[in-house]
C-alpha cells in the first residue's frame, strides 16, 4: 500500500516524467482515499499552473 | 517594422523579475537585459507580429538567460546541495508510517485560480521562489520557467535523474508550504479579497 510520503513524491514526478501504469494507478487509488494527498496534489498542480501564468498575466493587463 | 524602445522599456520590469529569479545576481541580470534589448533592436525585422512582442522578447531573454547560466558555469555541487538543504523536511511532514502529521496535512485552498488575477499574489509568489535555496531554485526554474526536460537539467548540472526529482519535489513542497502560510491561510489572501 502506498503511503502519503511516497504519494507526494509521485505527484511531483508526474509533472516531470510519465509515470508507469502501475505508479499512476496506485497514486490515483491513494489520492481518491486520502484528502490530505488530494489537496497536496491540487496545490502542486496549482504551482505548476502559476509558473505558466507568471509572465503572461501582466501582458493581459496592459 | 520598427520597435519603439519605450515599448521595450515598458517590459523591462517583467524581464528583470524573470532574469532575477534565475540568476539572482543584479549585475548578471542587467547584462542579460541589455543583451536582450540589443538583440531585439538588431533583429527587429525578424519580429513579424505573429507572436506578441512580449512573447518574442521573452524568447530572446530566455536564450540569453540560459547563456548566462552556462557562462557562469555554476555547477551544482551535490555536497553543497545537501548542506544547503535540510533533508529533514519530510520527517516534519510525515510520521514514521509515511502518513501526514496532523499539523502538516494539506488543507484545501479555496478558489486558488482567482489569485492569478491579483497583483499581490505575484509578489508573494516571487518572494516564495526567491526564498528557496539558490541551487534548488535554479533547478526548479530551469524546469518550470525555461521548460527544460529533467534529463537535460541533469546533463547540464551533472546530477542524476533521481537527484533532480528529489530536488524538484523539495522545491514544490517548500513552495506549497510557503504559499499556504503567506497567502492562502495568511492575511494576504483575506486582505486582498476584501
């Protein structure tokens, strides 16, 4: 059974590489049962999105 | 078409922010901005309005910043990394079963995307990025802002892939905690909403 520590490592790695099928399913299962990890994953993805927006937004404002 | 230098100057603050996050050295930043401006003026015929001026300028800036990073030959030294970083952060976050500790279990952030529209958020975001240890920040920025593949970062800095993954994970965790404290559960978010 995957624990939160391992899950949090994989949710970072999924932004950097394609997870194996097994890793992806195990992560999905864990996150569906654990709200701490579900929140952590949303936060990490939010940061990823924020980096994409960081230098675009100001342009829209101009 | 001719580019108005005042338009270039208007983009300077954003360019400076970008370069500083990567180089963290005011002199290096100024050099890079100057080179970017010169290249932009020199190559303005290449700018055909297909992309926005800012996108075009940032693509030049990106290349100049990569050159500056390479010129600096600031190789990441693994021993520096482990000194400048504490590996204990996971022990604080998780108990010995690898489950979240009660105090560190992540909470839901309410309507986070709305933050993108708030100027205040971006200064908190920059502060959190600048608060990361230099080497960690550099690797994170190469990945997220310069959009290097992890393999290329490793090659460039002579790190192993798993080293890179660990550092990126650490960077994201620290940013997560920083934004949580300084924005989502702190005063910043409340104040800027009202």
